[in-house]
C-alpha cells in the first residue's frame, strides 16, 4: 500500500469508531472498570488513536 | 475569613502566572511577527501546550462537568471531538504551516486573502472570526464570574466579579503576546491537572469509595443517565454524532488556532503533536466523574447553575485553601485562553479589515487600533454575558456553528486548483444566513436561541455547513464554465 493510503486508513478507523461506532455501542453493560460500556469504548479509542496516527506518521515519513 | 483565604490564593496564583509569562518573553523583541505568531519558532513542547490550550479552558473545567451533571452522557461528545480534530490536524496543519511560512501570513484571514487572491474574502473571514469569538470570550468571562463568586463565598457580587475578571484578562493580554501565553499555559495546565485529579478522583473517592462508586450511584438514581440515548437523556445519538463531526472540523478554524499552527518551528513538530495530543483528552474523563459525583452529592441545580456543580461541592465540604487552589486552576483556565482569544479577535480585524483597507497603515497606528479592538471585543462579550444567560456548552456551540463555516475554504485552499473566491465567500455567507435562520426559528418555538438548537435531532451547524458546501460547489462550477477568472495560480 502506498504511504498515503496507509495514513488515510489509520485516520479513518479511529474517526469512525468515535462517531458511528459510538451509536453501535451506546450501552451501559457490560461495564468495564466501572465505566459504562459506551464511555469505556470512547476512552479506549481516544487512547488507541495515537497508536494509529503513529503508524500514519511513520509511513508518511519513510 | 474564608473568602479572604480563597480569593487571596487566586490573586497570588494569577500574579505569579503573569510574572511567569513575562519571564518567558524577557529579552524577546516584540515586533508584530513575534507578538502574534511567536516568531514562528515555537518548539514541540511549548507548541503542545498552545495546541492543547483549547482543551483546558474554563469550558473543560466547569462546562464539561456541568454538562455531565445537567445532561448526562451527551457530554461524552467532548471526548470524541478533540480526538477527531487532532486526526484532521495531522493532515491539514503541516501544509497550512508551510504555506503560511512561505507567504508570510500573520493571521487566519491572511490565508483566505492570499490563497483566493481576494482582500474582501480576507475581510469577510476576519469579521466572522471576530463575531464568533465574542461568545467564546463570554464563555470565559462567565466561567470567571462563577469561580470568583464561589471563591468569595457569595460576598463578591456578580458584577464586581466580572469586572475583576475583565481587568485581569485585559492586563494579561497587554503584557503577554503569544509566547507569553504559551509560557503561562505551563502554569495553567499544571494547576488544572491538579484540580481535575482532585475533583475527579479524590472527591468521588471520599464520598463514594471510588469514581466507579459515584457512577453506581448515578445509575441507581438516574437510570439511563450514562448512556447517550437513555430514557432520561434529552438529546439523541444523532445529535451527538453530528455535533462531534461539526466541532472536530471547527477546532482548528479559530483565529487563535491558526496562529498556533503558524507559530510552530516546523511541520514535523505539528505532525508529532497531532499524533500524541489525544492523550491529553483523557483528563476530561475525570471532569465527567466530578460532574457525576456532584449530581449525587448536590442534586437539584438547574440550567446554567449546573456549571457550578462540583465547585459548589468543594466550597461546601472542603477547607477554604482547597477551594482557593481549585478556583485558581479554573481562573487560569479562563484567563489564559481568553487573552489569546481577545488578541486574535483584535488582530484579525486590525490587520485584515483596517490595515488591508488603508486605515492604520503604520505599525504604531496598528498597535493602537488593536488595543482599542481588544476593548471592543471585551465590551461585546460583557454585553453578551448580560443578555444571554446560557450554559457554557451553549456558548461554545454558538461559536463553533459559526467558525466551522470556514472549514471548506481552508481545506480547498490547500489544493493546487482552488475555487473562485466568490464561491468560497458565498458559501460562508450562506452558512451564516442559515445559522441565523435556525436560531430565529428556534427562538420563536420557545426555549431561547440555544436551548433548542442544542437539542435539535441534528446539529444545525452541520446543516448550515452542508448548505455552505453546496453553494460553494455550484458557484464554483458555474464560474469555471462561464470562464470567469480563477484565483491566481499557485506558487507552492
């Protein structure tokens, strides 16, 4: 895959998870570490986003 | 006595922060380039604080908690939009920076004026930015008023508190400049972090055993409060998603955010910041905990009073010095961003309206005009505060609806083949007219301009953005086929 495609995919995945994905997981149970499931989902993706964007960063620099 | 301790701590912290800001700019010659965009030499770490400045405003500190308190789960959107905004910035900030450096832009509207070859478009964008910054500054002013009143244990009346806040903001704006503000952010973010950890972890742990315990109590007493489309939740999932998209697009459109992009030392610093800034967002989770805990400890706050939620708990259950420290964090979170916003609002009108049209040509006249404009924005914000008693989130959304109308113009402005300035301008004007129409329509349906627009099923700002893009596209094609002159060819 070209670096541009890699970067685009790495950007689109967390962006979709934090928009449309939120609609799909808007539930209380199962609670994770006490958090409602939807909030745990959002927090997890906020923390995962830097990993995705790091891949995007490396691919566009190489 | 209590009021003296708490307000005393706030005063000491504010003065110390101003001194820190001044120390940061000591020995730096203050020409406009340095004052407005930090000489384009802000390194990765200071840049982090500048770019993240948005997150740690008084909105985060009070407004996000107030929303968790007053509306519940829809507040989660605040965690999502910043993260998506950083993803977008990974792609658009570096080229914006490169073009700005090559062409010597100082302000956000400079980008429009030069890329589309139209001084008038630059002036339009400047005026829009100016107007949309008013509710944003009002937000900070409202936050200051809440914090100072609480720290004064009700002894300080609202007007006196706002006047004091006003004075502090003006003072800070005159001394700091962009680099000074970045340095002041060091103190601000450190203290806010401390305050947020206290409010989001220590406070709920003392009342409920743990933050999760506070959530258990909310789930028991307010079923559905913690899911977005819950039975008691007033706004639907569609609104949350559309608002996330709108605010994410608008995040870097603010004049002060464009200035932060210009101020970077290089493109790589911007890219790396975009990668890691989402980590900063997680702090908002603690703010939600504080709001949910307050809902259980001190139920019954209505409307914009919800913004006081956890600060009232601190005031009633903790010693004055704790209140003083937390209030100081909040006061800095209002003061530092507010000064940046005042400066940005004043500088865009001073540069892209007055100077570009031949008024205030020399540097001295420009400085005078800019200071005068700072005062005007501050006065407008004051008037807005007095008239529209709305929640902090409501104020933020008014500003975002407007400023996001610049998004298509910025993104298309990066391309080699750009639409005609007329198409971009018409799109922006269409978006704004649509927003005014929606606002009037909602006001007539009752519930005020903000109350309803916040809970329409779809975010009205996004609807306006769609109309904006449609007009831009249609006009762009029409102008091209009619052979009207395109914008000046690009020099990359």
